C-alpha cells in the first residue's frame, strides 16, 4: 500500500540519493529476523510469531508521519522489516501444517493468491489516499488494515502440538539454528527469482512516472493480478507434474518478462511487462514453497521457511541496491537495469535439482 509513494516521500524529505535503501533496509531486518522467527515458530507456536509481526506493522505505519527526517525514515524502514521477518514465516508454516502433502502446492498457491489480492488492491488505493487526502491518511490506512489482520488471527487455532512459553534465552541462536540445510536449494531459487523484484520496487515507480502514469500503483496492480491468475493453477500443476519442471519453465518465462520490461517505452507496455513478471513469479513461488515443505521435517518447518525467506529478502534487498546503482536516477539506464535482472533470474536454473530431502517426503 505504501511502497509506490515512498520514493517520492523520501525525496521530499531530502533523501533522494537513498532510494535504494527504502527496500534494502526493510529486507535487511526481515532477513536478519528470519532465524529468530523460524526458531520461535517451532518453539512458541505459529500464532505468537504472527501476532508480533502484525503489531510491528501497526505501530510503524503510524510512526511514518511523525518521524519526518531522512534518518528517522530510514530507521523506521529498518524496524518495519520485522513485520515481514516474522508474520510470513509463521503463516506459511501454519498452512503447511494443516494441508495434506498431495495438495501442498495447491495450498501454497491459495495462500499466495490471498496475499496478492491484497497487494493488487492496496498500491492504487494508497496512491488514491495520498493524491486526494494526504500521505498521513495513507499511513493510517495501512495501520488499520494490519489491525484487521490481527483481529482475524485471534480466532485461529494453534497448530503446533507442543508449544513452549517464551524465555529470553530462546533468542540465543546456535549455528545450526540460523540456516536449515534442507532449505538451501529452495532459498537460492526463491532469491534469484525475486532478485528483480527489488528493481521493480526501486526503479519502476520512477519509470512509470517518466512514462506519464499518474497512478504509480497501476503497474503493481498488473503485477499482482497476473500473479493471482497464475497461482490459481500453478500449485496444482506442481502437485501433478512435480516441482522442478514447473520451476524451470517459470524461470525462463521470468527472464523473458524482464527483457520485455527493459524495452517498455509506454505505460501500456510497462503494465503488460509488469503483468508478465507477476505471471512468472506466480508460477515459480508456490512450487518453491511446496518444495521447501517437501524437503523439511515437521519439527523444523518454521526454520526451513525462515531459511527460504532469508534468501528471498537478501535477494530483494541486494536487487534494490544494485538496481539503484545501475539506474543512477537516469532514465537512460532503465534498459540496462532490467536486462541485468533477466540474466540474474536465469541463474536460478543451476539450483533447481533434487538435493537431499527426508525419505518420507516427495521431491
């Protein structure tokens, strides 16, 4: 909801040169918090971890209009990352807990659709609030939506069979608790697939403005709507034909989509290119999520998804920084930025292989 307006907001605060940090700082904290969220989800339960993430989102959204310096804004982005670092890890583990193995891909597609429906509606609504009311109204609206999420969570039953009470010593991580080795391959595939998304979040708002799009949220809407279309069936296809073949096809489509993005010179082409990227991501990610669950033990599921998300966040943050460095706030560099993303996405092909997995789980 707030992402399309953040680059302009940071510029108004005098921090135009820090645009690459808008996403990078957020994903840095999210990535650093993943090992903690994964461990706590496997110890305390899925619900407490989700609740903490929602509370961070509620509070941070309300603080944006108050911390109106560049340093305050960047600090807030750093703290805000905890919301993404905790909630999604527990949410995906919760979903994996309650569905049968043979429908796991379908279930991951459904949870992805629910996220993308919100994502498709939120960016243009955020821009609408900003254009017709104020930035403050947009931030308050974001906080209110997070509060509704918290209320919906209250009635869910905990799925972790044996949960523990929180103790500060649980925040101390052993080396074996930072990364779960069974999730390393999915983490690389997920990260490289999402690397270009950091460029979309950082550069595409400027590209849409350069091409004359008054509502910068529209290309996000295109991205998420096409993601929804593909995720509706992608998970079921991976259940039927296997995770690996589906991911390989999706990666090729993703690279082609970024090439189209790099040559977009009208709002229509930009919207269609964004849709193609979303369609490709919508195919590969449910398969990666299901692949991660397939390869993990039940009592390490939170840690496995945390590892996968570490790869995702590291890639998005690095993609944001690299794209900002290539872009240099110069429209001439739009093409080079997204051609680079196309090449990087293809690197995921080297990590789509069997590897090790529990004997009781499908590959």
